[in-house]
C-alpha cells in the first residue's frame, strides 16, 4: 500500500493505516480520498499537492 | 524535517543561534494575569482606575512600547528551527498559560460578585478581562495547531474559557485553507469596516466550523449531534464553567452583566485580529481553478518585539500561515513582507475608528498589489469609492510597467 506526504508539514497518509478520525478506515485507498481533502495537520495543502512516498509494509504487497 | 527545507527564504546559516527571547517568553504567560494584578492594586490603593489596568496597558502602553522598541532583530536561521521545536521549555510555557486564564476569569467573577463596585468599575473590569480572553484564543491558537493530542485538548480547554471552542476547527481547517480568498469569512475586504466585517465573520466562522465537522462525521458515519463533533465538548465545558460560576457566586445582577460583556469582548479581540491579519489581501486563482498556495505575502506581518512577546509571536503571522504547525519560538521574519505599521494592540485600536484605519492601511494594500485593484479583495459596497481614489495608481503602475 502506498504513502503520500504533505509537502508542507510532512504529515503522511498511509493507505495501510488510513486516517480514522477523518473517516478513512485502514486500507482506504488514496483514490477514495476526495480531491478537496486538506491535510489534517496544517490544512494549507490539499490532496493534489501530496507527494507519493512509495510503498509501506513488507514488500509493499497490496491488500 | 521537510517543513524546514521548503521554507521560501531558507538560508544556509549554521545553527549558532542563541534565543535571546527565551526567558522573555514568560511575559506571554504572565500577561493573561494582568486583570488580577489590577485587582491587587485596587485592593492596595482603593483606586478604581486599576480595574481598567489591562485595557490601558493593551491599547495605550503597548503601542507606545512598540514605537519605542520597534522591530525584533532576532530571527532563527532555518538550521536552528528543529532544535527550537524539540525544546520542551517552550511548550511548557504554553501549558502554564492555560490555568492562568482560568484564574483570571474565576477570581474576577468572584470579585464582581462579592466586592463593592461601582457600575463603571464592573464594566472596566469586564473589558479588561475581555482582552485577556482574547489571549485565551491566542493560547488556544498556539496549542490547537500542534499535532499532539494533549496539546489539542489543552487548546479546547482554554478556548472554553471564552466560549469559542469551535475556533479549533474553524481556524485550523477553515481559515488556514481559505485564507485571503473571498470564501473566507475571517479575511476582511478593503473598505469593509470592522463592524461590518464582524457581522460576516462571527456567524460565518461558526457555520464553516459546523459544516467541516458535519462533512467529516458523515464520512466517519456518526451524527453531527454527538460528542464526536469536536465543537460540542468545549461548548459543554463552557456551559459548565459559566453555570458553575453563577450557581456558586449567586445570580448577582452585576455578575450577570459582567460575564456576557467579558466574553463578548474576548470575541471582539479575535474579530480584531482576523480583521487586520489579511485585510484586502487576495490569493490568485490558478489555471486549474484552485487558489495559489498561501504564502507569507498573504498575511500582514508585524515584527514589533514588545507586542510579540506578550502574544507568543502571533504577529509573525506570515511565517505562521505558510507553516501553521511551526511553534511560536521558531517563527521567522522575512524581508519584503506586507508590514503593519504597529503591533496588534495599536492596530486593534485604530481598527475601531474606520476612517483612520483606512487612511493607514488602504494605501499599503494598493502598494502590496502594485497598484492593480484587480488583485485586491474589495468590499463590493466600497468599490466605487476605492476605484475613484486609487484607480489612478493603477494607471500609473501600468505606465511605469510599459
């Protein structure tokens, strides 16, 4: 599963962990996160600004 | 930390920075106790004027200090930021400020309910405490931007003092996203008076906070009318604090007048801050329909050392909006920022007299936009007046550009 990082505050969205507080349970794919979703920590960058970091977990096996 | 590498004015100075303001930051902790110092002076001298002590220092003395002490030459290099962020001392100061706010409210309310006071003295103390309540919003602001759950809870607890718990959502997720755009009820428009602005800002902020939580809770699958709505717990705490004060101290008529005034004036301090922080500024729309990212030039900055030391650096607002999770001790000043002529206290004061505020700020906004009125947020009702007055500047800018 892939990880995506906010370019401002370095918050990371990890598909494996999701972001339950924001309504994205573990294993929510990035594609399901709405485009107007802002970084939950700094809110100055939105989803399209996030930088892909590559895979998480052992070998990055897709769930 | 990537936040540091990406700072727009990153410099390569090595980290030999010594924070000369380290111990002076205690002023930000002590200043919210100013109404209590006023009460002590009343008890020692019997002079009612000390009820207004906070009011006089805030609007009268601090602007003089800002003029005397001027700009703050201290500026941590980027290399020092990570070290400053990791230093627990600074964080502890923000925690210590929280009980000070509770003490100021509780002792002042007790005083009003039990001590003989003239009506004008009650009002003077209410305004004094209101200023300090504005600072509860400032403390809640500093804590609410942090990533730790403990800090965020402390933010809600201190915001409850002034009955503004929704600020935590509204500011972080609403204002920071929409700042310097027409969508932001907390960004003022050129030509808009603070009074007109407050009628747009106060209800607009609450609506935006509620909608943000509604959208989030729909995704989570919970009702907006539940304790999961982050607006509700601090609101309940406010109700509990004020109900307890009235029940314990008794429904004294002076107390019943005092409490709403001190709270409303606390809100007014936030309105004042929002009014001056982005007045007229506008982010441009990009080709894809999104706004350009919030940059330091989209906030009015004030690097005045005196007022910054009692405000946890709030006035280094440009860096704050560019990097909202950065702590107060690490905020930096940059060259070529839109600058306020004095610190917040002085600006708050002149904001209450719109013709003076406009005469000070409007030409600065026009200069910021390079004379192009199309790059400024203008109050629709004032557009004609402003175009008549500053339209020529635009012509001149166009000719100069050619």
